[in-house]
C-alpha cells in the first residue's frame, strides 16, 4: 500500500490538527448505511490498535488503516484537499474513492 498526501491536504491537516498528538486513520464507516456499504472517512485518533491497525508511511505523516479493510482499497492512494468542495478527497489512479471525505477528530 502506498499513500501520498498532497501539499494542499497537508496544509489543511496542519490547520485542523495543530499541535495535538495522534494518528491519521482512513477507516470505512458503515454506521447508518444500508447493505453494508461503507464510506471512507479520515479520522484523527489518539492511539494505534496493534491487532487491527497497520501503520503506513507516507510522504508527509504516517496513516493507519485497518488490516481487514486493505482489500477494499487500491494499492496506490492519494489524500487530497479540494478548496472548491471544502473537503478532503481520497483518490487512486483508477477512481475517486471519496470526493467529499469527512475529517473527524477523536482527539481532545
């Protein structure tokens, strides 16, 4: 798995996270969705679940992904930020995985 964080996304992440300690995590959120469909979401979490999470180095900061979800994603991913959509985006060379990816901080 190779994840790249664009310069625009890095700037927005720095604005949102500031000096807080934690980890970025891409997780498929399924709460309230029908048929088990999931929506990739960008989380900021305080710790790593050693059994479930895989820490992936990127060009900017490490990103966690759940081992069980790796099969759901393309091998090459890019986290971008769109000023016009005012949201993060998750892309691969084959598709836009989520053009309006939510950012949720679980770190206080």
